[in-house]
């Protein structure tokens, strides 16, 4: 059984073959730690986690690298405006270094809540300034740079296939540019190294061969991924918003320095939307994982919601959808718990599940297979063993869940209610249900009988 993945670079579904089997080099673009990540951001990281779990399912050993952008990401993709870290520091009164530590810790906590496995290597931009300077020097030596009053820029006109990843109409962009590009030669040119303003001292700045300043956003990922995975590795991931600018520029830099497109496969997750459009910090319509918790939701219900849509399709968030995901996850947990001790894994069911996982991460269909398993004629023990193997990809922690302890008197009330229902004493049954609810519990009728659990 082979794994096929949709490669944005070739715009095609390709059979995945590692460059150095069984090793797989995987780079996922991490957060810019000037603020909290929102659940739209986390959908992209859930996608990266599912990809990594799918690779492991197929027997590969994954070396996963994720960056922390703590300098250089300006408020505009056009290399204008302030550094997001410096701007946030001025707004909060904390130092940029303090904010980076705080929001990095918050991001890692959200990853744990969503059962997203940590990368093999975390790499901070501020801890790899030397590597970034060396890569800019390499690009400069090869003749792809020029100097302006505010930095060292990449000359995109020197690359015949610049913008291929995004299928950019570069000539059209140049001909149709209606805004001033300052000293840039072309509207698509981008900063490799920015100079610190002469009238102020930045919190984050370093000496370089070109003067005191800081790295451009794009050079960070190119330099750090190449350091840890080599100048041509297996898979590079990110959100769909990275295609037109960030990943396009990563590829350009790497072509100029190393002559490669950096990664063999480029994979992109699509946005999480709300009624008003794409969820984002700039739009002011974002939700954090903590807000879901504050409303009484289990973060894994959000992960379960994300499993229901393909990573290359937009997912619309609503509270009704999260409620439905909560119900589905609770039901699955109760079933798995009730199956008792695991038995043998069914190879037939595993093959069916894996076939959908390997179909460009068709996790929604793989999750449907999990539900089909619950209705199969396998023994409960074998169902449990097989489902727990499925969960190594789904990441719902099904084997760790157990119902909260229910007092004996609540169980007795539920049994009396069930007896009343069977006798068609509906008023008595309703009164007993009300007693259970008033005590802070609920009774759920299932094909296997009533289940009592504490209300969240």
C-alpha cells in the first residue's frame, strides 16, 4: 500500500517516496510568537500532526523540524511596517524577548491540549542568526541581491521561474504595479536582511556584514530547514496563505543558494472559516483553544471536528458543529471504554483504514471506517485493539479516557427509570430523569442500555 500526497509545487497527486528511506525529513512552518495562536492556526498544526502520524503508520522514521518565528515577521508581506514582535512589545509594555517566551509556552500548551505531537527539533529564529547571515552571503555571492536604503533585497527578476509554486503572473504583477515600491526594483522582490532604523534602537538586532539589523522573515525558514534537514528534503508544510509569498520566497532563496526547490513535496492546509470569512487575528474574529475550554468544551472535540474535513478543503467553524463533534467523540469514547481489554488487531480493518489514510490523508473517510468498525461483527476485544491502532493516527486519546465515577444512587435511579420506561410509566421515568439531572448528572439511552455520566 503506497502513500499518495498532493504536491502544491507540481499541482498533482504524487506517490510518496522518501529521498533516504526509511528516514523522512519534515518541516512545518511554526508560529510567529507575538500573540496567541487561534483555532484556525491550530487546524494547520493538526494537519501536520496527521501527516506525521500517517508517515509513521507507513513505517517511516520522521525527523520533524518546526520553527519559532520570534523576529523579522513584519506586519506587511511587502516588507513594510513594523516587526510584529516589536509592535506587540510596545503595545503590552513587555520586552520582545519576554513575549516570545510567553507565547511560545502558550503555543506548546495548546499543542498538548490538542494532542499534537512535538517536533523532533524546535528552532528559534533568534538562535540561528549566523546561519541566516551565511545564507544571505551565499545568495549575494551568486549575484541575486542588491542593496537599498533599508536592507538587502532579493532580485526576483534573476530567476526565470520565480513564483512557480503559486503560478504567479510575475510579468503581470510588474506591469500592473500601481503602488510605489520604494527602492525595490520589482514588486515581487523581498528583504533578506533589514537595517535597523537610524533614529531608534530595536530590541532585537544584530551586527552583519551589511550593518546592524535583523533577518527577513523568509530567510529564517530556508536557513533553519537546510541546517537540520539539508538543502533538499522530503516535505515542507504550511497554511495556504504561505503559498503566494512565504513559501514562494523560501524556494527562490534556496534555488539561488543551493540550486534546489528546498523540498520534494510542498503541502498546504486550507483555512478555517467562520460566518464572516477566514478566521484571523487581523480580522479580530479568532477563538483560542482556551476559550473553547472556558465554554466547557474538551479541546479534543475540536480535533475531532477537524478530522471531518479534508485538509485541502475549507472548514467552517460553528458552535453547533462543535456540539455535534462533542457528541460524536463522547459516543466513541464510551464505546471503546466499554469494550474492555484489547484483543487482536484486525489486519483486514487496518488495511481498509490505511488505504484511506494513504489517499492524500483522507482522514474523514478513515474516521468513517472507525465508525463502521463499531458496528462490525468483530469481538469487542478485537474492536478495541483495532480502534486503538486507528487512534495512533486520529490522535483522540481513546485509550486514555474513562468515565467519571458515578455514585451508586445515580446508577440506581437510572435503573429504576429504565424499568419505568419498559413498563411504559412515562411520567415516572421523566421524574427520575429530572432527579438525575438536578443532581448534576445525565442519563443517555444507548442500544446497550442507559449510561449515566456527570454533566460538564
